[in-house]
């Protein structure tokens, strides 16, 4: 599986959310801090592995 499209959707108020295939993988609003890059990559890789 390949990532076909990525979008950055600007917002305000310190919101940062990572979603893939409609699934919320991370929410700064829920956790209170930005995620580490490695964590985000692992979550996306795990989601891709599920789809395969």
C-alpha cells in the first residue's frame, strides 16, 4: 500500500490532529502536547499494515 495523498488542513486555537482513512490517530487537544515524529510514523505504519 502507498500513501496516495496527504493534506495539511490549517486551523486555529492550537489544534493538531492526525487522521488517516478517517481514523483519528492523535489529538493534541486530547493529550495536551504535540506528538513526537517517531510516534506519528509508527501509528501510520501500523494502520498501513492493518490494511495490507
